[in-house]
C-alpha cells in the first residue's frame, strides 16, 4: 500500500540551540483540541486516498509539548504508524518505557559527530545525554535510528558516528546534507563525494548504515531516491502552517483553516508544481535520471534559489 508521511512539528520549543537548526524560535503550541482536529483531517485524507499513513512527531523537541503522549496515543489508536524525531536528551528510563508502550515504528535521535564535534554543533553536555537516551530506548525494546546531518563542521565525522552507533546497538544510521542560512556550512561536491565513499566503505563493516537519501544511485550507493515533496509528504508546523517539505521555504496554507484536506492539497499550485515530473536540462542525458529526477531539490534550492537545476553535489 502507498504510504503517506506527515511530519508534524508539534512544538517549536527546544532545549538545545543547534547551529544548523531551521526552526523558528517561537512559543506557538497548538492546543490539544486543535491537534485532534488536525489529526481528524489527516486521517480523513489518507482514508479517502487509500493511503497507509505515518506521522512523525518532531519539533523543536517534541517531548517538551505537554500533550506529547496523549496525541501520540491518539495517533496509534487510529492505526496510523508513529515515528518520533528527537534529540534524545530528555529520554530517561521512565520516558523510554512510556514511549515503548506506544509501539512506535522507530525513534530517531540526532548525532552530529563524536563528542567534541557534536557538542560544538548542539551544545555542551548534549552528547552523553543523547547516548543515555539511546541506551534507555534500546533497553525498552524500541527501534532506534540515528540521523547524521553532514556539513563543513563535521564532514569527516562519519567514522566516529558509525562507531558510536555500533557501540550503542543502533538499528540504523542514515545521513543527509545540511540546509541552513549559513552558506559556509554547505559541502563542496568533492566533500560530498568523499563522504559518500566513506559511508559506502563503512557499510561493509556496519550493515546498519544507509546512504544519503538523495543521489543514492551514485557508484557508492545502491538504490534510488526521488524527492517526495508534493507527492507523499506533508509538513505541519506548531501553528498549523503546512509545507510540502520543511527544507523548502514554501508555506502552502494552514491545516486549521482548511475544511477538506484532500481537495486543498490536490488543487494547491505549489504541491502540483512539486509533484509534477522535474526535468533539469543538465540531467536529461544521464542514465540515472529516472531514478532521482535531479536529486535533492531542497539542497539545490537553498543554494541556487532554483527548483529546475540538477543536484548541486552531483559529480557525474
């Protein structure tokens, strides 16, 4: 069955101040009644389309939302898959047990390097707290993913992150490139190639490593990836604003103001544009084009302001 993903930023508040964060620092929190109303609309949408639904609760730090567990329980009660994206620092044994009781398909924790580099990005004390969170989750029987966001500051940290993941029995490590207002943090194409090659080599030793979500068809990869913005992904922010992708700066509407989600999404011009086949002129002759359709449009748009260019880090 076709799976649709809702990435729900239930709060913008966070206990960390990461240098690459794209979330606005505001105190908007949707009341529980509003959250249930939004959930009603999403459930109606996926049922009408015949989709299997997955909601990934994130933030900010989602565990800071006072209604995190009630809304997570309501998602599960409706038979919608639950994922949780967190920095891991607030997860003690008790919270891990409560999370395990929800039976999420995964909990994703962010690690951005070994201790020194990770804390230069996410703040003092954050590394060991994240690792303790991972350990508590594993002890509670929860599947744990680690997300590694690659940038200039940590582009040679893949080995360290992989070793830490192995030591703490992480189920999967995946990596992606940074999208940020700080242009100095973007990878050069040569650096991207180096990280890709490193990840491919490490995957032979650590089978839990997954290559980057875009350009996986490159020689170091092994499977295709195509941008899901406008197709099977919807973002909802804490104030109800909707986006096709959190890393593309286009607000398409507000879920609390939309009466019927299916009609709105099917007729929204931004969603239709993103869902339409993309044909960057400098990609059409590439034999891998139909596997990636140009790569990660969010990364390219952040650096060029264009949606019709090939992936800025493609080196073929």
